[in-house]
């Protein structure tokens, strides 16, 4: 059996391409796996929320602070300046 250099070069080239493809596939698989884990967590959360005995957590709210002088909250109005001046 004679060894053909061009065939050997083709095999090496295909092996390098195969490694690149495998690397890309692993990266894509990690992304898909992460997305599936996130989806599973979301489904579990929805299942918990839709359960008959679900009670939402009570949110603690801060007490409103009283501003001195009774100033109103929000944006202050612009000063009205006539257009001709």
C-alpha cells in the first residue's frame, strides 16, 4: 500500500475541521443547556404560583417622609418667560 501525501493532508485537514466543529457544538450545547435550565426554573415557578395554596409574599413599604413646609413632590414647573423678551 502506497502512502499518498495528498490523502494524508486531506485527513489532517478534516481532523482539524472536525475539532473546530466539535468545539462549536460544545459551545452551542452549553447555551442550549443553560436555556433549558432557565425554562425548567420558570415552569417550576409558574407551577408554584398557580397552586391553590399560593400566598404572595407581603412587600414591606417604606413610610412616606414628610417634607418641611409641605412641599409637593414631583417636578417643579418652569418659569414662564414671554417669548418677546
